[in-house]
């Protein structure tokens, strides 16, 4: 059971680190470390008044953020972020370098299409980082 929980926490944590780097690269304010949330409606996304508001609605949500069964995660995630940042700072560096490179390909300008592109690129690198993090357990 502990190994299973460790895998969930590590996967959620590396994703949170990646999303933090994505927000930073895009010049957006940091968000809460981890919170429960539900996907927005298409109407909400279409009505987003700013690019940052659009991003906040489109930011990837994990199945554990939608679940009511993972009540332990909000307490563990901040500790796990600190742990991974101290023990494996390369996780944050990989996300940062990759996302900065993709952002530069947009010419440093961001609009809703650019947000969609950056979320797509985040998903690509998140898969690779997630696999490497899984191997830590």
C-alpha cells in the first residue's frame, strides 16, 4: 500500500513542479500547490477574459484532483515538492529548459493558441518526466 501511495504522490508532485514551471515560463502568477477541482465547461473556457484566465481554466487536472477519495494528497504534496526539489532538482530543470525552448519558438508572445500549444508541449515532457519519476519508486 505504501508503495502505491508513494507512486501517486511522486507522480502528482512531478506534475505540480512541471505546471509551476509552465506558469513561470508563461509569466503567470503561481497557483496553489495542489487543490481539488473539476474541469470547466466549454462556455467558461470560451468566456475567459484574459489569456491568463484562459490558461487557469485549461491547466491540466489530474484524476486525483477530481477524486474525493484521495484526501491525504493535499497534506502530502507540499512536503513532496520540497523533497523532490531538494533530492532531484533536475526534475524542475528539465521542465524549465524544455518549456523555455518551446516558449521561444512562439516568439515570446502568448495568446490562447499559444497556451494550447504550451499545454500540449507540457504533456509531452510530463510523460517523459513521469516515466523517469516512476522509476524512482
